[in-house]
């Protein structure tokens, strides 16, 4: 009876570890496929545009002053 308990605990621990590894890998791959939201990634220098001059911004800045 003691051996069957040990076997069960070993198998449960192994299944839990494999399951945790699978969840982590799925989350890592899912986070890489999401949009970058304007964040520049890569090695080459890129120009990041954070502001474009529009009439809406002009109205906002005029009203803020």
C-alpha cells in the first residue's frame, strides 16, 4: 500500500511539472504575438512616433492653457 502511494505521488508530481511547463510556454508564446502598442523592438534604429500634430491636439492644448 505504501508503494502505491509513493507511485501516485511521483506520477502526480511529474504530471504537475509537465502541466506547469506547458502553461508557461503557452503564456510566453501568447505574449510575444500580441501587438507592440507602439513599442519599437529590434536591433536596427527606428523612429518612434509618439505625437502627430492634429487639429484635435491643437484644440486640446489651446483649452489647457
